[in-house]
C-alpha cells in the first residue's frame, strides 16, 4: 500500500491517554493523518481503541488530538488522527510545511486529506 502522506521525523516526548489510563511515549514520526509512537507499554490496548495524544512542541505550542489505534507491535503504536483542535491543526500544518520545504507538495497532501474523509 502506497503512503499518501509524507511522514515527518519528530522525536518529541508525548503523552498517550486511554480509557484505562495512559503514560509517556515518544513520537517517532507524524503526518497529517497519523503518528507513530514508541514506548506504548499499555496492557490491554488493541487495534481500534480510542486514544488521546498530547505532543508539547514548546511552552506555548502543542499538538493534541483524538485518534484510533490502527496497529501495535511490541512498544510501537500506529495511531490515526480522527479529531484535532484548530490550533493543533495549525501547528501540525506548519510543522509539515517546514519539513517538506515544498508548498505544492503540502497543498497536495491537504487536498488528499480532505478527499480521504
């Protein structure tokens, strides 16, 4: 399966929250549609579970979103973004824009994101 969204290496600490609690994780990479987390040692977590993710970028900026577990392998967890506050979406867009360095590619990714819904 071909990826439609560029993954941006991030390597930021984050917090993963579930109905059963939560804990610290590390973001390995992020795209407009999902995030790869490392360190998700949460017992009982399965594909399809709803989670919240909080990624502090700085003291003033953070990316938060509601998502769904799409896969899990050991301490690795793939989470699809389902809902995100506008301010977080702006931070994610800027992060992707800075890392892609190509505004045309960014616009194509946003168009694909809108069509995917």
